[in-house]
C-alpha cells in the first residue's frame, strides 16, 4: 500500500477520503500475475502496451466527503458515503 496524491475535483464533483474498500481475489491475481503461462503471456503483453487506468485496487468503497465543489448540491463536507468504481 502507498499513499497517492489526492485528485483535484472538477466543478461538479466531490472529493472523498476513502476509509475502507473491498479488494477481491481478482485484484490480487491481476497484480501478482500468478497465472498459468498460456494465460500470463497474453495478459502481460496487454499490460506492457496499456497500463491500467486506475492504479488503486478495489471496486467498492466507503468514506467521508472532504471537499465539495460549487455545482454540487446533494452532498456537504462530512457526509458519509459508499460507492463503486467504474
């Protein structure tokens, strides 16, 4: 695990401090590349060409809103939220 720089939210977004998230077996397998060689070679070839878009593992999260941009009306700083990644 490593700390990452917080993203800068756009005018219609909120910034959430993630307090917990789920990491599935698939996340661990993809990161470790412990596949049979006949699967490993094509997957490794794809990752050499294209790096994963999202460097943070996990699909679901829970956390707290820490910044609300001007166009957002549904949330305020301190709201507890849950969600999923794309």
